[in-house]
C-alpha cells in the first residue's frame, strides 16, 4: 500500500496548518466511512438523499444523526488531531454531551478492538456544545488500524483528521463480517443514553463480532413504516435486528405493523437471519405484556410457516435480575451498564444466527 501522498494529493485541506499538521477530509481516500451513505457532496446521512422524501418527516431529520457510523484508516503517526463541526448545539439533562456530540477512537486488529481515546466535545458555558470542535490524540505509533466512531445524537457538517508531515495514511482494516449487522429501532437502538459513543449496544456487538454495522435507530420515530421496511429489505446485510416497539404509540399500532414489517423483509431476503427483540425496560404492565406477545406471535407464525432463520429475544431478560435500577437513566433509556447487559444477552443469539 502507498502512503496518501502517493495516492491522492488533490483533495482539500492538504496543506500544513499552523499546528504543524496536514488535515484531510474523511470522505476522500484512503479513509473509509462505514455506516453512512456516500451521498452527493459527502453529506453525513444514514439514508440515500433520494430516499428521504419517502420517509416520515421525523425520520428524515434524525437520518442526519451519525449513530453507528465510523471512519476507518491505518497510520503510523505518533499523534493526530480531529476537527469536526456539529450540525446543532445540543444539551440534555439525561444524556452526556460526549455521547451525543463527541467521537471515540478505537484500535482494531485480528485479536480485538481496543479503546484509544474518548474525544470530549468542548462546551459553550452550559448552552450546549460548541459547533466547531478540535481534539488532539496521542497514538502508540507504528502502523496500526483505527476506527473513529461518530456522534450518536448529532450530525456533522465536516470531519477532518490531521497528521504530522511524513506520516503514512493507509486504508483501514475491513471487519471479518463485511456485510453489516442492520439494526432498526427506537432511541435505545440509536444509542440513548450511553455514556460515550462506543457504549451503545449495536456498536458493542459489532466490535465483539468483528462486523460492520448500520444503525437505523430513530428516537421516537421508528414505527414500523412500510417505506422504511421496503428500504431495509433492499440492503445487503448479514443479520437484521429490530426492536422498535418502544416507539409504537400503543400495542394496537404494533399489532398492525410488526408482522407486516417482517414479511416485507422476509419476502425480499428469504434466507436472512432476522432477530426480533422486545422492550428491555419491561415493567409487567398490561401494555408491555401485550406488546411482547404481539412480537412473540410474529415469531411463532414465522416458525409455523417453516421459517428456520428467525429468532426471538425477550427483552425482559436483557437487564438481568440484579441492579436493574442501574440499567436505565430514566426507567427507559439504558445506561452503559444497561447497554452492556443488552449486548451480553444478544451476542449468543447473533453468533448462532451468523453460523446459520
């Protein structure tokens, strides 16, 4: 492989700046942007721009949040700096700024994924994050593979990475499971309320399984719409996981949408492993019981029809029996402990599905 200077010297920002670094746009080679659509003008979106008008208005807006996306690259640089501009100045009472609007860098190799640095966003005197961000990162040096994960609940106007002059920059490592795990669901799926970007359960699972991922979690907005199902049905994926019942206005809505959503995916991809997950914040109410049984019935009907590639996960089991109060921040959205337990519960199911 060649250093970036021998691959392409024609893209923006490739001049040494006052801090002595040369900055590059992550949409240019040899960087690889995973989990987003390579739309025109390098926009950071989870859907193709031409698909957006067919989607619910709230999904159109949240599609610009970069949940689950990462930038992969390899370098021998002893240090880098990351510059990014946020799409919005945000703050929440129950959700950390570094998960909503920060980034997190990991080293990847054939033995695992290892945290390098949590890139904390600078704050604007309690009014939210500053739109323009910059963060220096010391690296161990030597040629290594990295994945830089992007904000869970914010969008990006740009993302630039600066390297010392003379550092080699090469394409990043490709996960062993290149066809992504595709997750569709609620604010929980999108990552609320992880303590940091890499702590949401889809990313934990992708790291453990050495798999690419596409996170199609939409806070309060994923409600099993036909237009979304039709789009997902056309994706190349290794496993499909859906758990949107937390967004359904009531159990009757879930009853009207859950099995039809499954059938759209199954008709397009007869052999795809599909995992159905119920509410992890199960409280035993009549509504929660009805929701769980509706999803279980979708699973039973599929099995009865001869479908051997469907899986049912009872969300009540995911948080475990001890310290359940520590698994959510508000009774619904998981803490990092809650997400860790969700990943622990789902991992063996996904491994089984991938073997199938």
